C-alpha cells in the first residue's frame, strides 16, 4: 500500500504541475520543468520496484496470446541471453501452431515459461541455442543445441524447468529427441482448431 500512496502522490503532483503550466498559472521555466521531470522519474522508479507480472490482470479467466507472451518473455531475458552468449530463436509458424490463445492466470503462465527459459539461459554453455516453437496455445516445444552437439545434464535441465512450471501448475517432459522439451503451460486452451479457428479465438476477447 505504501507504493500505491507514493504513486498517487507523485501522479497528483505531476498532473497539477503540468496543468498549471498549460493554464499559465505556473511558468514553464527550466526549474519547473526539472521538477516535473524529477517527479516523473520518481514514478518510473516506483514502478520499477513492482514485479512486472503483478501489473497484469490476475484473473483465472484472462485470455492470453501465447505468442505475444513468448516474445515478451524473450525480450525481458534478452540481456541474459546476450551476456551468456546463448541464442534464443522463436520459430513462429502460424500454420503449425493451431489455436494461439489460452484462458488462465496471466501471471502464472508468464512466470512458468520465463522460469523454464531462465533455467536454460543460466545453465547452458556459451554458444548454445534454444529454439522455441509454440505447438498450440498450451504447448511449447523447447529444443536445445550446444557446441558439443548434445546437451549435457539433460536430467538436471528437466528437473530445473519442472520446478518452475509445477510451481504454477504447469508441467514439462522430455521429447523424443535429445535436447527437446515439451512445456505444458498452466491454463485451458479455448479450441483445438487450426489457424482459421485461432483467429476466431482471438476475436473472443
């Protein structure tokens, strides 16, 4: 609640200051503009302390575009991927993905996928690659390749990702090929149709 009060106070200050300058009640000089900029900077600082998924709707009935969620998570983890020299590739094939929306808890879905991907980015060796292929709204395939052509500690990777997904009622299992994992995201798929049905689902927002 302290953050809420701080946000309210600074937002009120910023609105009153900007309004007064627009109405000519306060001169738009360097000092007042600096004060306004500082207030806005304070707002950004407060928002930065709030976990990003806490800002999303927390309802179990949220409609989640899984493709957009994957891209957002990859953008969030891009710095880690760059620092660890691991390539992350999204294989976005609309024809193969079927329905792309999921009904569920937006925070749980995002955090379960992010946690699984973070495990790979912090454990895999430099030069490794992770291919991400949505296969339906609720299933995402992760395929890992390493410079040695066969990822080591497959069981450890599976265990680490499982812990992240199970925390949010998702699950993961090893695929038929070495380095391939099948993530089942927490939530309910709205349909089982192909690309045309996926468009219909997106229209159900």
